């Protein structure tokens, strides 16, 4: 089954009533009829209505969402999978939650940087209007503030890497625990600092919070060796790092040299997609349900590769028409052997009989 | 067995031509696939919406089904809803026609329908077995559904003498026939299927049956009964109370007098005993009549849906124009060869836009069999191109008006109940054995030749 939104927090009584009413609607659910009135009432998947889209910078915006049911809660620093229908197709993406988990109005927000060649971000940042609906998937992520809270904190971020950190800062400010924290944030120019205004206000209000903006257009990039100058006591701090791969790699190396690795937490918010695999070279297939692996050279479909490796898989026509062999793609991309198209996003159903892996893939079969 | 071999147009084509047909149809498929988008998604969501509205309206009308006009209107609306749900929505969604949307609900692996077949069993017997081995004698179990002789090349057995009778039964209870057919007892006999697998499938089917029976023959009828009883009760008690509230000075019209005399009757009855109102409700069959009328309405709607589905589906492969294939003919079949088999093994039904929607676009059976997972709305759009390909390669594009197609099917069923029988003449165009030009034989011409 394709990915769907999280199960909403439906009150027990309502759930029981709906189950009883199901006798009248089977095989459909009462939901299917209630959705005619208000799609937010779906108890099958949590949905939300976009309430506002506010520009943060010329190419980043915060999307405030009102969930259809009581928000299930999140930890600052986590991200949300969000499903959005564009041109008839549902796409899933993960975005850091930037709202304080204890927002009194129950709203949540995500902040998105527009990638012009992307599919989803231009829609959310530029094209969607308040009132449109999105599916709200699971809350995930282990980039969290430790409990108990360390006394001294250092946040290092670049670009849209600020988003999970913003949620942490908001939560700290909300709990009055922003006592000794430093944020070193890189952006090209002052007006491109996502949450710039809010961060500056925060540092004014909280004497224990120091903000350094590294504006790379004039000041150059921040190197790990700059830490001694920008935050001399960084070796006494728990460090939270979020940004593009280059920054993360350089910092990781530096922390290893200094023997401070266990004090470094980070968020790789740009997933590694495909890697450097050449076109049509195949890859390793991991079958989740049967906990086994197979390999394809790029010409053998996933189904056959799996069967050759002794995995029992559903099959039918073996020519891509009957949809018996479909499985959910958990990660990676696949090539349609009939057309040569490379496709697949997390949670998409793929036909294993006509798809070959394009790099490492994982399938829920 | 007597067989006057009618030459199969497949054999009039060179391997190069068959490959070329394959390439052209592949290109057509890819072209449509690349275009799919918002327009298509809006269509299926709109149809699903329409189904739910119709179902709801039908059910609400049937609450008052003890009144004849409401029974008729409700049954008609519910029948239409059930037809849409089975054909344009259920069949097509479970084919994976809308899987490209990546929608969590409108998806072949998530959908369930208002039918006796479980999605798993049906998808296996239909999507896989029937659509893969279409019209291959001995492999396509939908050829006569294993209980009928629909092709003269199937050998005769005395049991077929009864086939006109169980043809009628299958028509009325089609969904149950299909559900039993999906169980594929043949596979059990041949050992392809284990007993425990069959038990699991029977259990699934029993679950589906139970839910349908509870919904159509218990829950909704009981709701009709309860609501109508409540209304009757309210009316009876309101009539009792009205009198005391009326001003006595009001001039009495003729209507008023009638009203009062009626009311006094009710009052008298109430005075007779405390259970007067209850007795009145019982006399009126306040619960029983609406319960029963809803049951008959739901039963009728199920039959209407079954008959319609039967008619459309039987017109798909059993009219005279279609060809069947031996297993030998399809050994080493190429991609192009598969397309040709699907092309001439199916037959379309001519009709307007409404007809195509309520038949799940299976009036475009030819296009559906070429591309079973293409969204149904696209079949009508590609039909001219498919027909053009047929013309170019001298292949028949099987089609005809609904009643003519259905008539041919019924004639075949009646004729082949008895031993013998010959393949029906096929309308052109087709290539003659010596490789001559395509020859177009009109239907009239065939009728003439049959008469002589």
C-alpha cells in the first residue's frame, strides 16, 4: 500500500461509533462519506489544512498547518513527512518541524527552502494557497535535545539547516532554558538568513543566547578551525550541527581529530539519493519483510533477482500489467525496464517484475 | 470434433509486422502514460464522489421505500451507484489504472469493492490469469467460466445441456459466480493450490458475504424500519395531542370536520387501551413493511448490478467476432504477438459517453485488453489510433452495438449447449490464406451467406 498519513488521535468514542456505522458502509468506511463534507475528518490518515504561507527570505517560506485532529506531538529537532498532491500524483517529503511543540493554538509549521528544479518545494513555497490540504505522515528523527539538558550548548548551521535548530531554540525559549547557548549560522547574505529577524530578536531578549551570523558573501565560509575564534569554549559544549553535506563532513573530521565526537550531534537533512551509481548498473536490493538481500546487474528485474536469491515474492503476469507483484519502495530509485525511465520515491508502489534497481534499493516485501 | 478452421488473422502477419505492431502500441502506451496528470485524477475522484452521493441518496430514499415511488427512485439510484462502484471504480482501480497517483486509497493494493470476491482472489484470477492468458483455450479460465461451452473447439459434455439455465442464474447472481470462479477449484484438483489456501480464501469470501448481507439485508432495512416506526409513532401521538391546543372558536370548514372526525377515531382508539398506539403501529406494519421493502430494493439493486456487469463482461470476449487461440499458437509469443491476441480476442461495444462510464469503459474492451492498467477514460481517446493500426495491418477491430453483441453471445450459449457447432463467420477485414489484400466483409454480407 502506498504511504499514507499518520493515524490521527481520534477520540475513543468517535472511533467506536464510526466502527459501528461501518456496518452500513462496508466495504467503504464512514470516513469515505464524511470526507464529502470535510476531508479533514478522515480518521484513516491525518490531514492538515494550510493556514498561511509566510515568506522568511526571498526563497524560503514557513507553512503553518492546522491538523485535522489534535496534533500527536513532536520533539524539537524532528521532521515531519508530508504528502502533497501535485498534478494528480501524491509526493512525500520530509521537512523539519519549526514550530514549538507546545504551541497553544495546536498549529504546526514547517519551513521550506525553494529548490527551483524541485517538484514539491516550489509548490509549497510559491504556488499553494492557504486552504489547500496536505497529508501529515509520521514524525521522525533522532536529532534531539538531550534530557537532562546540558548546561552549555552550541548550534552550528548553514542555509536551511537552521530549521530543526529553530524548533529547539523556540522550545528552549518557551521553557525559559535558553541560558547558555551559542548559534553559529552561515548564509550568503543577511536577508537570506532564514528566521533572521526572529533569531536576532531572540538574542536580544535572552542574554544567555549569542548569535553569530556568518555572511559568506562578505566574510567567506566558516571553517572548522574558525570555531576557536567564534566560540572559544566550544570544547565545553554539546554541539548540534545541521547543514549541507560539505559542512557536516568537515566538522565531523575536525571533531574526530579533537576527540570530541561523542559531543557532536547532527542532522543530515539532505538525503543521499542514488549516490554515484552509473545509469543502468543495477544495485543491491534489500527485502525488508523477508529480511534478505539480492543483487541485480541492472537488466534483471527486482522480482527475478529476488527469486534467484531464494526470496519468496508475489508474482503474476511478469510483464507489468497485472500489479500482483507490487511492493513498496522504502529507499532508492528504480528503472522501468520497458521504458528506461528512472523513477521512485520513498513510499511509492513499484512493480517488481519490470523494475530494476538503480543503485541500492529497499523494498517492503 | 468438427472445426471449419477460420483463419486467424494472427497468421496472416509476418514476424516483422507483429513486431512493428508491438512497437506502435508500446509508443501509444508511453505517450498516454507521460500525459497522465491532474485531469485524470480529477476524473476518478469525481466519479468516486458521484458514487458516494448516489449511494447516500439511494439509501435515504429507500428509508421511505414502503411508498412505491420512493422504492422505485431509491432502487434505481442505488443500482446506479452499485454499477459505478463495481465497474468504473472497483474493476479499474483494482487493475492498477490509478496506481500512478500514489494515492493511499485509490490504489490496487488498497481497494476493496462491494462484491462477493475478495480483492486478492479476484486480482489473481482476473488481472493475472485472464489478462495474461486471454482467449487461450485451456488456460484462460474466463472462457466460459469453466461451466459453459462458449467456443465450438471446447469438447462437448452432457452437462452443457443445462447451460442456458445456469447462464440465467449466472446473470442474476454474477458476483457470486465470479467469487466461486475466483476460488479456482481446478487449481486445487491439479495441486497448484493447497487446501489451506482454499480455506483461507473461503474464509475471506465468507467475510465479504457476511458484510454485504449485514449491510444490504439487515442494517439498512432495520434503519428504515426504525425511522419509519419513529415517524409513525410521532404522527400518531401528535394527532392525539392536537385537539386540546386548537381554539374552539375557529370556524369549521369541511376539511376541518374531516380532520376532527379522523382525530376522534384515533382518540377513541387510544381510549380503548394504553397500548393503542402500539397496536396501531403493529397494524400498520410500521417496522415490518419498510424493513421488507428495503430488503427487496437492495436485493433488486444487487440483481440489476449483476445483470449489467454480466452483460458487459460477456460482450467482451464471447461475441462472434472474437478469436480464440490454442496453447500451441501462443508458444514463444512475442510482445507484438500478445498485443495481436488481445486485439482480436476482445470486442468493443458501441455507445455514448454515459454508456461508457456505467460500463466501466469496458465498451472499450479491445483497448482495455491492450493496456489493462491504463486509466479507463483514456480508452476512448486512443480508440481511433488503435482502429487505425488495425486497418493498416488488416486486423479486425471488433465492435458492435450492445444488443447485437449480447444477442450473439446468447445465441452461442444456446447453440453450444448441444454437441457440434462451428466457429461463427468473422466480419472482416482479414487476410485470406494466400496473403491477398484485406477483405472487408460487412455484417449484412455475412448474414446473407448464413441464410443461403
